[in-house]
C-alpha cells in the first residue's frame, strides 16, 4: 500500500482562485501537477498507483476554521484521510481542537509561514500539548518556503526544542525536517522522537544525505509524501525506489509507517 502523507486540495469552487494565488506567490517556480481539486488529485493517484493521500489543510483566518474542517471531514474516503487545521495562537484553542477531534479528523497541519507564528513559540507549545493529549498527529511545514523571505519561522533546532517539551505523541516535520536545512536536520533532529516526511524532497536534497538520514534516524520514522499538487509523486517514488536502501525499508517509507500511524 502506497500512502502520500502530504497533499493539498480545495473545494471545486475555490480551487481556481487558490491555485492562481499560490502559484503567483511563489513566482511559478513549481509547476502544479493537477488543478487542486479532489478529482484532480484522485486522477493523479490512479495514474501513479497511490492508494491513499493524507489531506493537509491550512487555515489562515480564524473565521475559516469551522467551514474548512467540516469540508475536509466531508470528503473523507478510503483513499482520502484528512487532517484538520486551526488558527494558531487563538485563546479558544482547546475548543477548536475539540471540534477537530469531534469531526474524527486524524491530526492537525501547521504552516508557520502562511499562518504567521514561530513554530516553538511557548503559546504554541501549550496548543501542541493539548492536541497531542487528544490523540491528534501534528504535521508541520519545515524550513524554506519560496513565498516568504528568510529568516524562516521554523528550523530543525526549533523542532528539537519542541520534542524536548512534548510528553509523547506523534510529531512530523515536513520536507525531511526542514527544506534546504538538511545539515541541521542531521545535527539536531536525527534520533529524536519526530517523524520526517519526504515532501518536495528528492528533487532538492542530496540523495546520499537522505540515505544517511534514513540510516541514522531510522526508516520507521520516515514518511513518503509529495506536497501535491506542487510535486510529482510518481517521480518522487521512482527516485526513492532507485536508492540503495533495503526493500523492507522502502516499503515502510512508502506506506507501512503511515498505515501504522493512521490505524488503517
């Protein structure tokens, strides 16, 4: 079973505007592989042999929370597992998290750049701790984002701090722990209680460094992901499969670890 742990989609009526705005914000440096809709993603999945994708919404306004979470809850299927999203630094974060839990969503996606917060802000730590206590998985954008200038609001060093402050639960840092910060991933994150997803990765990080991180961090804490629609999952899979990594470890990365975390 192949699971893409990091994908984005939008309601049909919002997708054209969202895709245009997001593409323009990054000066079109990434070419989208679909139109940002549910059907567009499912067509890619059919073409590329992906059994399941994990949808990662990002709300950028408090007013979006209820509608966005209800929408992802409504599109769930055997092929689409959905996380929720809450607005960071909200005083009523417990009720927002409780709402996500009540909808049956599997986790929360945080994007420090688009949502405008430092990933290890003490006010966020209390939010993470409460969400983890409710059994939610937390997935974070990590490192460089082409739509924003440095300094970035997340880094491997900050994620290391978060792992020290949390009392268990599942944390995932996207882009192999910090896009374009992989030396720091090796210095600060390898061996810690945090999962790393491979999204937007194989075209950018050195493959020998990825192999080294897998060996040192453990293949059981690496999740295949594409960041669809911004990366071609088929190409990402092909590059992973070509690496000098044991076949059993490739199976864990491509879906075994995700099945375990998601309980599917």
